[in-house]
């Protein structure tokens, strides 16, 4: 039996060492993965926005369209802004909630996210229009590539009245990246799929000397002239872009166009100073609370209480390491959930120690008292913790369904904290008790056990 607890003790020590390294490592790679603390909007500052389908209220929006739009918005966030801890989730049937911690230019970010990003290659015939002109095309959202490859000359009429023919769309692109021309001007280079390359080659072969407009969201970016057939399946988009505009366009094309138009209906900006102040106060409050708990356990339960405090430190290290590994985005409600889970860990120890004291008073040996105390306290610990986990699952579902990220953050940290606390209270504390107290006769020093 002793051998088993020594093996458990070695396992716990290894876990604690690993957790300590992870907890105190910031912005450095471990096993090829960058480890850092992810802070939420309320702690780091940033912008929160609510995007809504820009359609009439009586127009139904399919769940598939909203789900696709959410994925595209999330890809744009990660691809352009590099905000790994951003929150992008569906909020109801027609809305998407976006949180961008640390974002310094919210207006530009939201403009990139809400734009449809529909790229079209439009036949201009012999009469090109000026870049910036808004036109109408015959492409309906939901198609991919024009089925007509032989294009007739387009009549010269006003842009507002004419419906222009779309040769193909951005769905035919398979690789998009920002490059620069010979003068250093940013441009967007692209490669086409096999089908797109075939259509592009057919069109340019039949329309040498004509104009092909590159159109984004019905606005002309540029109108290059087809000087010769383009058969290599690649090209560039030029439009006097700044570097930021080129990056935005590349991201929109890389991740596809939105299936439905979106509009911003609500925004909220949190300054980084306010977030840092909230974090500082939260850490102070948590440190004070933890110190009081540690002091109480040591004074009231004596040696078992001190060992429980060691288990509590083990719990804190394992929890923080887990938060950074997953990673969990820490918010103020999330920190509150973590602090609450500390109480759950202490509660389990209290139940075990009270049972242990009862067994000692009845004359049991210390080894017997530890095992019996744990066995009799386990049903209460199990039921209370599983009840909390069920509540966390309900809160997480509520937060996901209604876009309440605050509730979600609380549920995640509380659930993880409860799971870790069950390990430390049931495994770590019991192991520490056996390792330290097995050779002590409680009859000689009953005050060591609070008896």
C-alpha cells in the first residue's frame, strides 16, 4: 500500500513541476507551441460588436447560412487580425457576436468582417468604366462560376441601368497572397482552380483587346485590358492599394464571400487601462481570499490543514497550466469562477478531515482513519461536484445559444476548476496524508489533528 502512495506522490511531483514551468512561462514556445495567457475583452481592452443579417425582417435566414457566415467571420478575424483569443459566436437566428481583445483599430477591423467579400470578374466589352463605379451584375449569390464561357460584347450604357455579365467569381481562387509590383506598390496575386483556369483561358482567348473588370461587392477595383490569352491559371489584382487594404482584400478572398450581407448593429469599446485595473483588483481580491482560506485550514485542522494547503497550491498550479494549454480566455467572470472552484476544493478537504477526526475519536489508527474518512466523505464530494458540473454545462449552453460570452467564461473556468479540485482533494491530499502521517501515532500528539 505504501508503495502505491509513493508512486502517486512521484506522479504528482512530476505534474506540479510541469505545471509550474507552463504557469510561469510567457510568450515562449514549449514543444513547438507558444504558451501565453489569453485575456478577454474586459481585461485586455478591445471592441465587442454585434453583426446582424442585413436583410428585411420578414426574409428568413437559414441556419446553414448563419453558420457559414460565422465560420468565415472567424477565419477573417484569425487571418487578418491575428487575434487568437477573439470570440466569434452565433447569437440567435440572425446575429453574430464578435469580441476582439486588444484590437487598436476597431473601425477597420469591423469593416473587414462585415463586408460580403464577393469578388467577380466582369466582362466590360470595349467600353470600360472607372474604378470605384458601382455596377449591377447577373451573378446571384450562391453560384460559383458563370456557365457561359463565350462572352459577347457588352453594350455601352450607363452603369446604373446595365446588368453586366460575370465571367467567374472569387470561388474559383485557390491561393491568394499579397505581393508587390516592380515599383513596390502592393497587389494581390492569385491562382485559379482547374475549372477557373479553363474558364479564364477561354474568355481571354476570345476577348483579346477587350476589358475585364475586377469587382468587389459590386464596386469596380480595376479594369485591366486583355492583351493576350492568359492560360497559366494565375494573375494579379491591382488597384492602388495601401498595404492594409491589400491585406484586407487578400483575407476576404482567401476565406470566401459571406453567404448573406451583414451590418453592425451595436459596438462597445473597452480601454486597456480599465481592463488592466480590473485585472489588478481581481488578482488582489483572489490573493486575499486564498490567504484567508490557507490560514484557516492551517489553524483549524493543524497538520492535515497544512497538507491541504499544499494540495491547494498544487490545485492552483495545475489549473493555471490547464488554462494556458487549452487555452482558456480569462475574463472577470472567468476569474470569479476559478475563485469559486477554490472553495469547492476546500469544501472537499473539510468533509474528509471532519470524517477523519470522527474516526480518530473512535480509536481507529491513523491509516484506517484516513482511508475511512475519505471513503465516507466521497459520496458527498461526488454529488456536490457533479451537480456543479451539470450547472456549468447548462450555463455554457446558455452562453453559446444567446451569445453571452460572460456566462460562458464563468462556466468554463468553474468546470475546469471543479475537475482539477476533485483530483487534488481526492488524490493529492490523500497521498500527502499517507506519506507524511503514516508513521505518526495520533495518541501522542492529538493536537496536531485538531482533536
